[in-house]
């Protein structure tokens, strides 16, 4: 039984060390992304909009169109779209 306990302890230690290493890599990557956004801001780009573009690029066209349609529907329902923009040219 003692050898199986040692194996389990070794596996546990290995898993914890891998997670710790990955967490450190994640922090490094997050810092790199932060630097890129800072560079974009220094060059006059709006970082809030850039973040939205990055999120939208991860989605396929159909998914984006469905979300835009729902957003338009909700904004119309709340009266947030100026008249003329939510009506067809009649």
C-alpha cells in the first residue's frame, strides 16, 4: 500500500507543479496582451472598441448577425433607436 501512496503523492505533486507553471504562463500572456492594448492606445486607438472587435472576430458571421438582431430588437423595444432608423423607408 505504501508504494501506491507514494505514486499518488508523486502524481499530485506533478499536477500541482504543472498548474502552477501554467498559471505563471497565463499571467505572462495577460501582461503581454495588456502591453499590446497600451501600445494601441498610445497610437490613438480606442481600446474598448478593440476589445469588442477581438471578441466579435472569435464568432462566426451567423452568430454575430443573430446577436446584432437581438440587440436591435431590445434597443427598439426600449426606445433607444431614434425614429427613422428603426423604420423602413415608407
